[in-house]
C-alpha cells in the first residue's frame, strides 16, 4: 500500500514538473554610451498553450496590443509547429532614458519599485572587472501581460503560476559577453575582483575667513597593500595633483595614504577633490557667502576641469573605462519632494495664522525678509559637492565606507544622498573641541552633499549694561569684540545688514570699527518692555516669550520701588560659540528682596550677585547657548526723586539771586536820580552823576564812569 502511494506521488510530481509553462529570456545589450536595447522573449509550447490558455492566439494577441505600455514595443508574435514566441523590446539611448522608461512601465503596472541600475566597469588598484545590477526583473516589466491574461479569464486559476515559470539572462556590454542564458530573475552580474579598503575619510574644516582645510585619508589594510603594493602606490600617486601633498603612514595594521591641503581657496579645494576622485564633480564644490537666508540652489561655481584634473583623467582613462552614477534621478526626486513639503508647510502655517499675525505681516512689509536675522554676525555659506568614489569601490556590493568629518566650531544642517538614493539629514550644533567630529558616514559609491554652514564668530568680550528708568524704560548698552572673525569686506557687509535689520527700530549701532583683526561693535536700544521685546524680535528673529518687568510704583516721584525683572535677551544674537569675557549688568537696580539663584535656569562658568546697587553676572569662556536669563526681585530707593528736589531748590535759589541783583541795581539808579540833576557832597567835595549815579570830583564836567556831561 505504501509503495503504491509513493508511486502516485512521484507520478503527480512528474506531471507537474513536465508542465514547463512560459519561459522568459532577457537579452540586455548596450554600448559604452549606454545606448542599446532590452529584448524580452516569451516562449510557451503549443501543448502548454492548449492546456492552459482558453482563448485563440488571435484574441490573445489583440488583447496584448491593447494592454502594452507605450515604452514597450511588441516586436513580434509568432507560432511555429512547436512554440508560440512573443518578443518585447525596450530601446534606449542613455542610462537616464532607460531608467525613465523602466519607471514608467513599473508605475503603469502599479508596482512600487523605484528602478535602480548600477553599472560599473573598473580597472583600478582596488577593483578590476564589470558589475551590472538591477532591482527589477522582466517578470515585473511584463506584469501587465500576466494580469491581462488572468483578468480576462484566458487561463484557469490553477495555472496562474505557470505564466512565467523560468527566467534566463544574457548580458552584452559593448559587444563583450558577461552572461549567457544564466538562470536569474533579476540581472545581477559581477565579474570584478576586489581588494578591500577600510574606509575613505574626508576632514573638512571651514575656517573663519571661508578658506578650507581638507585632509583626505584612504585607509587600507596591510594585507591589501602588500598584495598590490606597486599598483596601489602608482594609483595613489596620480591622485595627488599640484594642490596639496600626499604621504603614507602606517598605523594599527593599516597603511593610510593622506592628502592634505591648508587654507585652500574654494576653487583649489574643488580641484584637489576632483584630482583625488578622478571625476569632475557634477555640481562642483561651491562655498558661497550668503547674506540672505540660505536655500538650496544650483551651484554657480565653475565646473570647468583644471589642467591638473584633465591630466589626471587622461592618465587614468585606461584605468577607468566607464563609470556611471546611479543616483541622479533619486537626488532630483528627493529634492523635489523636499521642496514640496517645505511649500506645503509654509502654506499650512499661512492658513493657520491669526488676524493679528496678518496685521503684523503687513507692518513688516517693508522689511528685508531675505536677511538671515538669527545669524547677523555670522557668515552663512552653502556647500554643495558631489563626491564620486567609484574608483575606490572595494567589495561586491560596489560600495566603499565613507566618513565625513567637520570642525565642530560651526553649525551644520542639510542632507546627503548616496548612490542608492538613500537620504540622511545632517545636523550639528557648534561646540568647542580639539578634534574634528563625524558629520555622517555611509557605504556607497557616491555622495551628494547639500548643507548650510553657519561660521560662528569668536567673541573675546561681551559687555551688556541694562538700566531701568523709574517709569519702566529699558535702556541697553551692548559692547561686543569679535576676534579674528571679520575682514574689511566682511565688516562692510555686516554694516549693511545691520542697517537693514535695525531699520524702523530704536536699535542703533554706535560703533563698528575693525582694529587689526578685532572688530568692536557697540549697540544701544531704549524702550518699554513691550517695545524692547518687539524691536529685538523683529531685528533678530529670536523669540522672547519670558521677558517680564513689573514696577509697583512707577514714576520719578516714587520713594521706593519694588522691581521684578526677567530678561530673556540672548547673546546668541552675536555668537553661538564661547564668549571669552562675559559681563551682564543691571545698573541701579537696588538690593535683592530675597536671596536666591536669581535665574530662571542655571549659568555655566559664571558668578551672579548683587554688587552695590547693581546686579552683575560675570564669567570667562562662557558658552553663549548655555546662558540662562536672570530672574530676580529687588527694592531700590528712587534717587531720581531727590535729584528732582535738589534741582528744584537750585532753580529757586538761582531765581532769588537774580531778583536780588536786579533789585540792587534799580535801587542805586533811583538814589542817583532822587536829588535832581546833580547831587553835591559838599563835605567830601564830590558830585554824583545824574545819569549813572557814579561819584565824581567837584568841578568835573564829564562823568568818569559813563562819560556824560555833568550839569
């Protein structure tokens, strides 16, 4: 009984296996420019067709022509004595066109596959051979055919799995055969031989003067270096051009080749990078000074190859026959999506704005909103570079480990897209460190970097004096000294930007002077609490939601005043880095009503106390981003009242003195005129002048004082 059961199972399996169904053969062929065709041949035997398909061939052919996507051509559909053969062709003239057509076809059949094509032909020190990979198969591209046959009930449901039972692949590149009738559902051909690399590291330092220090390191295992020492030495020596210097260092079981360039101009840094990669950057390496709010944009830097780059490309032409980046469409789509999200976000914010906000927007209509108001004293730049590392691919994944380091004294934000279209957000806030910090890392063959860099100025001195009048007016006197951060040109740009930012406010620039490498800036402002908050928010875009000032008895005649003061003014307006010498002082604020920390939060590296009638915060090497706002209550004697009283007394005394002097003069004149024309003192033999009353000797005809005749 058991033997009969085994016999029946084997017979059933044989019947099923003998039912071959449809077979798809794919011939992929293109030349060096990626111009060619993808020919997909579908073959089904007459016997299987008769068994599976319940419609005549003419009906099926008519249906296929109706369903066929426009990017696929039905080249032929023939039947001989054994088989029915349908041929479908996709023609293309470039890799971009091929990916576009594949994308259209996949979208038409409802697939969520985003086509990715990797083509690398290398003859470098680390990889030799061809790699061609796709992430879709002919089954995916012909899904419209299988769906149409099933939906039209041309086959029984039990035979759906036999529509595409086998796949065979042939690959020809520029006439050379790399695969022939290989059994695979997706093209994945890799004939390359690899020597492993640990990593490629970029250290990028953006200096205060916008020059660039760049160090490139290729970290190679000792085993790799020993296996191909001569090839590697020759290869790496060609990657050092006229800019920068290269050297080998042995460390921790690795040979590290380092290329270093210091204080490079933007063009020189771009040229150094292109020489290393052996590729002309798609977007170059622009570092563009921006006085406006930075948005990603096309590079305006020159993309013409330098002599050194041309020489490198020429010398490596035999080593690198062709290398095609596969991420361009991904990068474009990603940036478009990002742009749409930003626009949608802005639209939502606009829709949700209140009526009062709308009025505020109208009031700001004349303001230059293109200024990056939060970073008025910083240099804002936009970096866009495409780093193509295909010559350093060292594994069957066609990738290399890439690490990108930056100096942490600046702020960074943006994104990086790799060759697979994977996007990483970039974000780093400035802080002090003796070494560069890793901004991002990844495994790929190319990286498209777009990021905003905020170069944080060095503040050696910050002195902020606040006075609060008896009526509640807040006056600020701010002095900031920037060290080694501004040039003459930077100072002129800053002056223009401050004029725009402070326009229509009571914020005034009292001094803007460059002495050597130090820039001294003095700024004043005056206004009520509400005016103070609004004008600084308007000028700097920093929200001030915690500011508060309460005086129990306002006015110049109040005897004592109880003052509660919270000042959320932030020195981040001037720098996001470390302040060498920090002082914040509220003058004449009186004595504290109670002992405490006097802060809404805590300060780092500062002391805060009431000194005399002042509240004083002082510290050295203080991080601007760690400074918390003072929050205290004090009681002060209103000395203005006594000053007013003293001034009033002085005025009264002055008036009385003037009245007395005038009265004396009038009295003398009246006495002189009281005795007639001439007054004679016979005892003293003197005569008084009738005009001015002065004494004269008897017998004088003219007054010795006024000169008039004595009659």
